[in-house]
C-alpha cells in the first residue's frame, strides 16, 4: 500500500494500491499510443488546454490548502501554491511558440535546411511532496505543451496532489492517456525505466532517489533530468542591507519548516555585521509559532515525517557536542516533539559538523563569521551540492565576480529561495543534472531533428 500518514497527528490519511507491474506497463503503453495524436494537435491547442487545466487547479484552491496541510504539514495561512504554480505554467505557455520554433538555416532555391524540436515521446515525472504542485508543474506543463504524453508518479506523502492534477487536466480536455497519474512503488518504477517505457524521466527528490533512477536507466539511453538535494549558502557582505538580508535569509531557512530544495542551510556573515545579523535573526525566529498547520495563527507546521525531524535533532546534538551553540530557547516552542520540530539557529559552527555539510532540509541554520570574499567563496564551494547561493551586497560588479566563482546552479543577489520560471532551474555536483523551466526546459523536453532538403 502507498500510505500517507498525516504529520499533524500520525493518523493514516490516504491509502492507495500501487499498480501491478502489468498494469503499470499497460499505462505506459497507453501513454505511448496516445502520443503521436497529441503531438499532431496544433501547439496553440495544447497551450490552451494546459492554461485551462491551470485555471481549474486554481478553482480547487480552497480545498487544496487544508488538504496540503493534512498531507505534508504546511500551515494554511500561507494559502497553498497556486500563485507560483500558475506563474510557472503560464510562463511556459507564454514562451512556447518561441522556444519550440523551428530554427531556419536556409530556404533558398537550392536548399531548405532547418532544425525542428520534436517531443521525446513519453515523459515520466517523479515529484516530491515538499512543494508538490509547483515542482510537478515545472515539467508537466512544458512536457505536454511540447507534445509529449506524461505519466506522473507523485510522492507517497502527497498522493492527493496527483489525483487533483489528473482531475484538472482531464476536466480541461486533456485526454486521459495523455496525462496519467499513477501510483507506483520504487521497484515497478525502476522496472519500467529499465525496460525503456519512457523517453525522458524528470526526477525531483533526494540524491539517493536520483542515483536509483540513474541506475534504473543505465544502458537504455533514456534522457534524465535530476533535480536533487542542496545545502544552499547565503553570504552577507559589509555593504549589505542588513534588515533585508536577515529577513530573507531567515525566511529562506525556515519557511515550510525548512523543507525547500533551495532553502538556506548555512549563512556566512562578514565580521563587522555578524553580531547584528545574529541578534536580528534570533528575534525573527523567536516570533514563529510552531503548531497545528490547520490553525491560521500557526507559522511553522510539523515536518512531513517524524524521521526528518529526528535526523535534524541528531545533527544539532552532534554539532553542540562538537562545540556549536544553540541560540533559540526550547521553552519558546512547547509543541516540539515527534514531527513538530522547533526552529534553531547555531553559531560557533564549522565545516567539520554534519549540520554544515549534509542537507538538513529542516528549520535549522548555522551562521559563521567570515573575513573576506575569498574565505566565503571557499566555504560556499566546500559542499557536495550546488543548487543556489544568495549574495548580499550593493555592489553588482562584486557580486558578479563572486557569482562566477561559485559552483552552483543559480546565484541570487539580494534575494533567495525563489524560482524564476524565465531562468533555468538547474544544479551541479550532487544536486543533479539537466535543467527545467525557461527556454532550456523546452530544449530538454524535446530533441533536435535536422531537415536537409535539396530542392533540385
Ligand atoms: P525522495 O525520497 O527522493 O522522494 C521524492 C520522489 O521520488 C517521491 O515521489 C518518491 O516516491 C520518489 N522516489 C524516491 N526514490 C525512488 C525510487 N528509487 N524509485 C522511484 N521513485 C522514487 O525525496 P524526499 O526526501 O521525499 O524529498 C526531499 C528531497 O527532494 C530533498 O533532498 C530536496 O532537496 C529534494 N528536492 C529537490 C528539488 C530541486 O529542485 N533540486 C526540489 C524539491 C525537492 P515515494 O514518495 O513513493 O517514495
């Protein structure tokens, strides 16, 4: 059984039977059969259907918000994901014609030479629970628009999300075999990938999960997009707007109980601002209200699973044993326990500690003093991950020079924890391979096909 245990109270919220191996293969085969017909429809029609489905998801938002709180613990006061979901789907709709346009090389009396972008065929989307609508739509919308059919395997923590998306796309008029939501266990997912059932797989999740997908695909030449973990740093320079830096970086570390792929996990502050930064950061965190995500006053809900909270408790205990200092008083967070994890700020940390090296994916952040840009760059790069980095300065040229030396997918100046659909969402090192959204997202969900016609 695929089971969603609510982090609110540990009760079983949803149970779904995963597809058998045979039924899963049939679903993939239906997606393959449906693909040529879907790709033959005019681009405008595919774009309109995706836009319509997006709007239908919006009409469900009042039901989706408490449903998300029950499935993965995000407080209802934040209103769900529809803003970012629609922004991404609409942007990919807006740029489709240009991104997928033929590249005309020559159309003369003698030759017609051009490159078309053609769909891969069947795309498997494996999505995580932490932003279950936004992460899924990053691939679903452009994959469908580009003429692929899509099979969605959503996370076991958020099974209702895949069902809602299927309902919305089908209601909008997307045929059932063109967009399918399936419940798959890991073994069946690997079996399908290994059997060449898909032409492209986009996986968003843990490094271990990414490795399993890569192993399953080995030798099949299936295209892969792997959007994996992160340990994203912030660096605050002496000319930074301190209030903005603290507000954004601490929100980036703590929002969604720190369960953001591009959440801030470590902060480096130049010596002259260090004390003031830490003082302000502590004040912000002390104001959070940890509790039932269905209560509109709650600003921090439980983590999605008790084991995630326990892992961070272990990282924190280890760091303290190695000399780190915790700055947030547990007495302020009486609800702490089980999946409910109080936020924590650590100082006197260094890179020998797991909390500064391994992904925490929770409401804990270490803050370290740095002497200069060289030290900050070395520390930011001292990581097996590379998703985003956030630089705080008024000096764009300095930020650009530092940005060029950081091993990462995205560099921000004076912002953080934000996904811009016009830019490529990508990473390096163990954060994975590929790129979603933007024009590049379309390139990855299609293949180039060259036409070389001699007219006489
Ligand atoms: P996870 O365990 O890897 O799960 C993510 C998704 O992958 C779920 O649908 C899961 O299915 C599926 N999955 C995992 N292993 C699989 C396998 N061997 N075969 C088939 N499917 C498999 O990740 P998580 O811990 O829930 O999610 C948090 C992680 O995702 C963090 O590391 C975070 O940084 C990363 N993330 C990255 C991005 C990005 O853009 N780079 C965005 C969001 C999250 P089940 O639920 O059924 O196990």
